[in-house]
């Protein structure tokens, strides 16, 4: 299917959200800020991921604060963690960035709500690492909204943001994020049933491909429908590393080593073609 390209403006992240940025976010449910992190800073985060991955694999840990780790291997047989929750607790540079002043203006994007960065709540900062090999189980992600997790966690849906920080250039070459602009304004029924959660990874004629560079930041509303495409390539060309940190409101719910695995994550293994 030929998808009509959705060209959109990329912004600069300043000390405050501008009126134009606010208007864009309110209409489309996402905002793309270019060059928020330098190449060196991106590399320091990647290095901290590599070190933490090695350490966690050696320690035999299979979950952090009740949230499972997803393991895989690259085409050289090197182990990797495809989904690494609470990553900022293991990465000094990511912790310093996500708890620092640069991201504070984003907390104003949902008018009327007092948002906070959820480094220790829900799944914390999640490091996603997509990579295609023959046996890879983390190549793409089907259509979903992030708010659905709240239904599992709290039984209610509060507005939230997910703050994405790119560590690799991202486009259709390595899959790429696809969003359905404006769907964050939908009714609860649409949030629940617009598409089959995660099972459906099909292209949508209204989807917009987010083309980003390493160091960019793309924030989206928790109610926005999105998916991640599958890279047509194997190996290095398919590698895509991106971190998401939730900005949330409502009751504080910090996780710790005693936290139980939520039903949401228990269901994952029995769902065929989840990714
Ligand atoms: O990899 C991405 O860009 C999106 C990941 C995502 O949607 C998620 O982890 O909920
Ligand atoms: Fe998501």
C-alpha cells in the first residue's frame, strides 16, 4: 500500500514550550525536537547500556522491579537486552538527562495536569533495542496506545506522555515509529478498540513515519496510536535503539525489588506475534 507521506515540522527544545509547539502537540499528539543530545552524549548512554547489559547478564537477573527483561542475540552471537526497563537506574548519563532541566518544559504539554517524570514508576525508562536476526523476537511492535498499560496497572486511564530519546538514526530502513496523528483526541472506545492491540502490525493509510536522527527527542501522548515497523534488513542495518520515559500524573507508585509482575507483562509470552 502506498502511504501518503505526512511531512511535519521539527522543533528546537528551548526553556519553554512555544505557542506553536503547543498547538502542534494539541492537534497531532506528538512533537519532534531535533538535536537535543550531542553525539558524545548519545555515545555515553550507549556505553552505559553496554556495561549494564553485560553486568545484568552475568548476574543472571531476569527482571527489574518485577518487570521482565527481554534477552536476545545479535548475528555475532553477542547477547543483548531488547527491552530493558528502569534503564536510567543503571545509566548515570540517562538519569542526569531525564531528571535534569532540559526535559522540564515538556511537563507543561498537558494543560491542567501536574506531570512528573516516572523514572521509578510503571516500567521506568525503557530502553528498546530492535535487531533482526533469524531468531529475533524483537523486530517490530504492533499498533497500540501506551495508555492501555494504565488500565492493567490502575484500572483507569489518566493522560500521560511518553518521552522518546533516539540513540540511532531511525527511518523505514530500521523499522521506524509510525503514528496516527490526532488519535490522542479519540474517545475511550477508540482507545480500546480502534485496532487489535499489538497483534495488528499492518500499515495504515493515515500513518506518519517519524524520521529521526540519533540525539532527537520525540514526545507523544499516551492515547496516541502508534507502531514500529519491521526493518527489511538483517543485522547491523536493522539496529534501532530508543529509550522511552513516561511523564505521568496521579498517585505516586514507586517500584522496588519487591514489586510484583503486573498482569500486563504476564500475558506477553502467551501472545503470539506480540512484536
Ligand atoms: O520503539 C519505538 O519507537 C516505540 C516503542 C513503543 O511504542 C513502546 O515501547 O511502547
Ligand atoms: Fe508505545
